[in-house]
């Protein structure tokens, strides 16, 4: 009843759409109010050209074992998929014809490696984040749209520190060269030179093997939000969020955090609000992330907004459109 009351009071809700798949979905990106891509387990990808009225699902040929937790779309025809997994299970694919054909661009050469997220500043320049190998986070960059990747000297990791491939949003970018990523130690790394050098900031968020920062998002160069928690304790809300007002140089705990583990957050610029989602529900903040109110109890993994529209994806092919 409390959740329904909050939804009624603040107006937000998720409106389910028909995805035509039962695969667990982890990635979603809107490139316009009409064109949205999504991705997930068993080599699955989806696309809509009409705002979600109809979704077309497919599987990447030869990638039935791929868990596409990372997705970056450029337009209705071009998109990049990142599969997460140990060693060579971590791969990068790209399509330029709306998903009719996919090209395998890169396969992880490190048996101990694990890719977490991918993002592009523009159609040529991108960055890929992977778990530490030999004590350093894996940072790969591209200047040709992902055809080739250059390994940078990633920042040093603490013992057992990694990132979470939960929603392709443990990595955030802005501008032409700026990037941030969050870790399972509750730290945020920041680069202003396209991933070549990094500086770290500690947050008040809890860390551990199953806990830490799962998602980062920035409204502008200064205002940002980090969310996460412990995915094995989805209802717990202790140490699951942090906010910054200086571009990530320092972070503080919100007065009222999201109500449970959250795997994704995003700034909905059209309504000047923050949204966070996870397996135990979704929350909204209208005061810069300082206080959060739950408006939905559904299970979702990732979210994306464009203009005045937004989408969430989750387990068993769940896709929903945001109703502000």
C-alpha cells in the first residue's frame, strides 16, 4: 500500500511492454524517443523503432553463450554489444545494419580477465572497463569505432577489488574525454584524458565481494549519483548510495537512500529527477539524490532515458516504459 501511495503521490510508474523474449536483460539504451536497443543473456538483443509498441528480438549468430551485459547504441542501425564472462567469454560485437549482421571485433586475451562495461564519447572514440588483471583494472580505448582497441595503463586495484557488470553503468562518461567508474571497494575512479590517467575518491558506500558501487550517472560536470549495495541482500539499503557536487572529487551519503540494492541509476533531465532501479524496486529523487522515495516494487536491472522517454529492462525479458 505504501508503494502504491507513493506512486500515486509522485506520479511515476513503469508500464510493461511486450519484449518477445524470456532472456534475462541487462543492457538498454535509447537513442531517441522512438529508437531503443536492449541486450541480455543467450546472445540476445532487441530493438524497437516505435517507442516500444513493438520490439524485435534476435540472437547474435555464433554467440549463444554470450551474456550481453554491455550495450552502446549510436542510432537505429549501429550498436555495440559487450559480453561479460571469464576470459574469452568477454567479447565485443558491432552491427551497422540494425542487427541483421554482427561482427566480432575483440575477444578478451586474458584468461583471468572479465569485461564489465563499454561506452563511447562519439562514434569513433570509446572506452572499455574490465576487472583487474595483474593488479590493475583493464582499460581499453578505441579511436576507430571499436575495430581496434589499445590497452592503457589501468589504475591499481586493492586486493579483491573489481567492478560489477550489472547494467553497463558502473562506467560513466561525459564530454569528449571524461570518464568515471565505480568499484566493489566503494571507490570512484575519474579520468579527464580519455582513460590514460586516473585519480580515486572514496565514497561512504559499503564494499565487498557482492557489494559496492554498481552504477554511476552524472547530470553535468559536477552533479553525480552512485548506487549499489549488496545484490545478495536486495532489501537492504545501508550504504547503497552516494552523491557528489564537485565532479566526483568527494562523495557523501544521502539523507534518505534508495530502498534496497540498486543496480542502475540515471538522470532524467526532462523532469529534473534521478531514477534508480534494482531487483527489489525503483526509487525517484527530485532533490539531487539527497532523498529517495520508492515508486515501484518490480525487478529491473538497467534503465535509459532520452528526451521525455525512458525504459527499464530486467529478468525474464522484462521491458517497461517510464511514465513520469
